[in-house]
């Protein structure tokens, strides 16, 4: 059953327009009587039946509502070392599918690329669109928020997660051990910190530790900056049975 996020309030009846309506009518070729799932982006799904379709609108009747079963119970925030090229798009897409809740690109000392202030707004808008599409495809209950790039220390200082884990290419504690402690203490939110192409400076690792972060390893092999967050998120959700 197709799933779509809706920005407007969802009542007993819903009228869809724009790209969503066009996708239902033209791409999916759906008809009256067929069912779709609408989501308010806040973790609630609405089962709806198509009543009629016009050239520009799809009219639906809401049959039931239920909490989104696919949304992880744990909130996961990714602090991603600002990468070069279009790598951030792939990070947002894959990690949204896995269940990450927020994305914070951060500029670190070894970041090769730097954010362009002139194109920053358009880039965030594009990344947010990618997050929305990935969330619909993976049937998420929320659309993860993508924030503008900022400096490393400012971003980490503002973090409110109960646990912060920095994944260091030079090694650290086994992730399973850290997550076992999270499970025992029923931690509700985790921040994942990933370095850029050049990796972390030791001072950056020390700074994260001063904020209470635990340093973890993803194994003996060195992963690319766009691979590491996917591996980290997948491992976290697997170990926490999410």
C-alpha cells in the first residue's frame, strides 16, 4: 500500500493536490476504491480510501489511524563530518531508510570541502526533499530534519541526546558493549559522530569525550565517510532490535 506524507491536517476527508496527486493518478494509476496510507510526519499513519480522482486532485476518506509501526523507538541524531561532492545526499538517503531522526553536517579540522554560504539554502532544501522521498519509500513515521552545516564544537555542545558515540578510525570500545549499556539503561536518544574524509584530529576526539561521548570502533577496516554512518546506524538499530 503506497504511503505519502501530508503537510496539512488530516481529518475525515482529505484532498491531495500537486506532485502527490499526480503521482497517485499518473504514475501509480490508482483508482477509486483503492487504499493508501497518509502520514502526518509526527508518527501517526492514516489508512485512507480513494473516493475520486480528477486531473489535479485526489479525494480520500480516512478509515482509521494508528501509530506508525516502522518508526524506531530510539531517536538517533547523526553528526556527519562535512564531505566533498554529493556524498551527503547518499548519507541522508540511506540513513533515513535505516531510521535516523536528524542530520547535522559539521565542519571539522580535516574537512576537505567547506559549505558554500550562497548555495546553502538550496542544498538544504534538496537534502530535505531527499529525506522526504526516502522516508516515504521506507514507510517512516517522520521526515528526518536536515540542518545547515555548522562548526563541530558548536554542534556537539548543543546536542541533547542521552548518549553520544564517536566512531574513531584509530579504534575504540566495541559498539556492542556500548549499546548493551544503552539497552540496560533504556537510553532513548543517541548521537552518532562521524568524521570527514581526512578523519578526526585528536583534539576533536578529546573534545567529544569532554562532553561525555564514548569512542567506538566500526572494525579493523577503514570506511569511507559516506559508508561509516550507514554502517554505524545499521549496527545501532540491529543491536537495539529496531
